[in-house]
């Protein structure tokens, strides 16, 4: 869809770009690679943003991924940048450069932002709900796990216990992840750093205002008279 919007922008709205967001697991799917290849071949104004947290839902990406994701994008002819997804300023700078390249007719770009899904890959992840509120949420999950553990057929008890530990370990690791400390929140960190650097804050405000003005001017110019 992003490549389609970018193709439309190339002909109908010069200066507009499309942006696609996806996870590291999607980098192993043919549709995404085909879209990146076509965008590169036709120099479409599109930015591909990979939110890489090392997990493809419940599978560790490293186990099912060959090579490096940024190198994979470069092999298709896309300039690739890598940033800390928790650093707002780094994401801002890298994105700005990629957008300017796309707007200037230099084709698509690829941004790999390493980040973490603090709430798993979807809101209401059942295992997290069970751990945080065991009295209300626990039965729906624990009853099923207990049934699997006590089922008369299947693997040995040790194998079943090992399987349950394998399921619970990522949940426990997420709950204990130091990045969940409110003090590590990327927006809060940015506010604290800019609070003592008025010059940098003013510069970012000016750039944001310039971008908004550009978008509004383009929208007003397209309004029918």
C-alpha cells in the first residue's frame, strides 16, 4: 500500500511521500521485499520503517532471519539508517534526512529503529494480563496450561514443565526489563535533556513549525477554489 501511495504521489502530488511501519518479522515476508524492490526500481518517494525489537510475535527473529536487515535493504538499492528507537532526537534526525531524500526524487529509504514492545505485540497480551492481575485474569490462562500439564498423553512431565518455563520466561523478562522504568521513557528523557538546552529546544520547535507550515501550504494549495 505504501508503494502504491508513493507511486500516486510521484505523479499527482510532488513533494508528498508515503511511510510504511512494520516489525522485524515482516522483513522475512515476500510482499515487503517485493515492495521495497519495486520502490527502488521506480525511485518511489517512500520511507520503510522497521521497528526491530528482536521478536516476530513469539519467535526470536535471530532464529529465523538470515543476514542483517539493513544490509538486506541496501542490497535492493535503498539507503539504510539504523537508530535507537528510544532516542527521539536520533529518530527525528534520521527520518528528516530520509524524507528529504525521498522528496528530492532520490527514491526510497529504509530506517531500522531498535526498540522494545513494552506491552507485547498487541494490547491485552493474555500472559501479561494473568501475571499483573492473577485473580481476575489468571484462570483463563492457567487452567489451560494446567490442563496441558496434566494431560495423560504427550511428552514427559519434565518436557512439559520445560515448555511452560519457555513460555513464561519472556513474560518474566519483559516485566523485569529495566527499560520499563518510567525514568527511561524516551519522551520523558527528551524533555529532561531539552529542558536544560533552550537553544536546541528552540531549533527543534522552529523545524517542527516549518514542517507543519509546509504541509498546510500544500493542503491549502490543493483546495478547490
